[in-house]
C-alpha cells in the first residue's frame, strides 16, 4: 500500500498546479493567436508571405537570414520591444510564448512562501537565486555580440 | 497471445511505415527546395512550409516517444538540416518545443512524486545559469561553426544512446555531504515491485559540475538536454531510473526557459516556425504514447538512432560546407 511518505510535498503540488493551469492557458492562447496570424484577421508587422521572399541586395530569403540580420532588415525591435507590436498579428503570438516562458518564474515565486514557512533556508536561497537568473534572462539586458 | 501480438503488429507496423515515409518524403521535398537558387524567391507558397513543418514534427513527436528521446534533440538537427530556416530560428523553436513538452509533462510527474523538486532545484539553478551563457555563445557563433558543433554533438548523442547502460535502482553506498545537507532524497511507489522505494544521491558536486556543460550545450544548440540529464542523474548520481527520467523531463522546463528568453529577446523566434512545431510535436507525442501502450517496438529506438546519425552527419557536413 502506498502511504503519505510517497506523496509529493506541499510545494511540489503547488508548483505542479500552477504549471498545469499556466501551460494549458499559454498553449491555448498560442493556438488562437496563431490562427489570427495566419488568417490575416489582424495586420502583421511582417506579413507571413513576405518571410519566404528574398529582399533586394540579399542572397537569401528573410527566414534564412541570421536573427540579427532579420531584425535589421525588417526593423524589428529586440528585447521587450515586441510588446509595442503586440497588436499586430505576428507579434500577438509572442504573448503566448512569453506566458509559457514566464511560467517557471511564477511557480518559483509561489513556492517561496512555503519554503520560508518551513525554514528550508538552502532552498529559499536557491529559489531566490533561480528567480534572479530567470529574471535576468527575461529582462533583455543581456546582449549578444560578435556580429 | 499470438493473436494479440499479430493484432498489435497490424496496428503498429503501418504507423511506423507511414512515419518513415512521411519523414523521408518531406526531407527530400524540403532539401530540394532548400537548395534552390537563393536569389530567386521561393516558388513554394508560404503556407506549404508551416504545413510540412507540422507534418514532420507530428511524426517526430511519435518517434520521440517511441524512441525514448525528447522532441528537441530530433527537431533541431532535422529541421535545421532540411528546411530553409536559419539555424538561429530553428534553435529558438527547438528550445520552445522542448520547453512546451516539459511543461506538459511536468505537472503529472511532480504530482506522482516521480519528478523531485528537491533534486531539481539545485541542478536547475546550475543548468539554467549555464544555458544563458550557452544561448549567448550560440547566437554569437557563425552558423557553419554551430552546425559543425551541433553535428559533433548529435553524433556523440548517438554514441551515448547506442552504448550507455541504464540502472533501474543504482546502489548509493552513502549520500555525499552536499546531498545530505540539501536533503536530496525521496520515496516513491514502485508499482512493478509493489513496494515503496527510498532513494538518495551521491557524487553531487561532480554531477552539478557536469550540469554546467549540459546547460551550455542546451542553450547553444536548443536541443533540450534529456539525453545528458538522465545518464548523469541515474548513472553518476545514483537516482533510480524512473526518478531520473521524470526529473530530467521536468528540469527541461527550467533550463530551457532561461535559454528561450535569450533567443526571444534577440529576436530569434519566428511564430511561423514555433507554433506548428509545438502543436505538431505535442499531438505526435500523444499518438506516440497510445502506440507505446500497445507495444514496445525496440526497433524504433534503433530507427531513431539511425535518424539522428543521418541528421548529425548532415549538420556536420553542412557546417564543413561539404553537403550544402
């Protein structure tokens, strides 16, 4: 017989519940916004049919360009600059993507009070550090050089 | 008994054949279009590519489940090798594909206490920090260098898959000081034995050091990292196989999150690639799970190894500009 010893901890259950609800919400949003995007119901910053086209002066179509070349060629903002374009069909999709990518931070923040209440100091520190690491990654502060 | 086997074969074999044909057909189609003169605009309507991508990722989703690998490890070399998209966008999509799969599996694994939060949190901190560095390195490197390194990594994964042994219940003579002080241990119900299994880990410092490398590779190539997580957790640190597999899957939801943000912030995410891929892989995985429940086709594992070998060679030769 299984007993209480084999059951998941309180923080593990809370984490799982938030992850589950957030994942389905983000995924559903992603599918809905993608349908809006490909249906053309909202104008796109870069129309989807343009992606396969080769711009003048380039040897490759837009989608074969490196990310930084693509951004330059189509005047696309980096970092959180996409939020200014969230009303466009293509960038509307980024809301669902950002929700899926942001869920883990939310889960960590939700379990922090439980870890503090349990006086689980090492894991409180680990959780705070993880939130800091993910927030740094999400912030857009980090820039990639070498181009 | 024999009748059941025949019945199962009748269900599974056609699906496998269809899967192989689908992958082969789209790979040939995709590579033909991809090597078309780049100066000309694509002759293929834009909607063909997301559709082809959906079909391919659906098949990859089936194969990934049956072959016991994550979707990302198949996605990046195959889509990167045979589709016209730049490797930057493919890696960004690969991370999101692996992330979505991990997010979908995570809640169930955590609730069943197979994925362990106590084991995951320290490991995830190391791996996700390293994945940021990996993502930044990967986006700064030239595409041919990325392809060479990706090809070499995929061939290394093939080697691991073909040779690495797994241990259901590794012996941990004594937990190390670090795992003891962090309380990394647990108990889970092993239904096949009808008893509760207590577990702990050892060699934690070495394991954590290896997760620096795993994190960098996950971020650099957008592969997910289950292929490396499981051997380290299981064979090195001594976690039971079920705990290792489940914790590895859950870990990807944290490791890939940090790298995915870097790709997102650098504009290396195209919804036209990401959404059909996520939906395709997830639907394929659901079908794969149903097929897996009926049979355990070991041959599939070798087919996946063959597919990875091919994709790894393709990436390597593409990087070396031998097979453009």
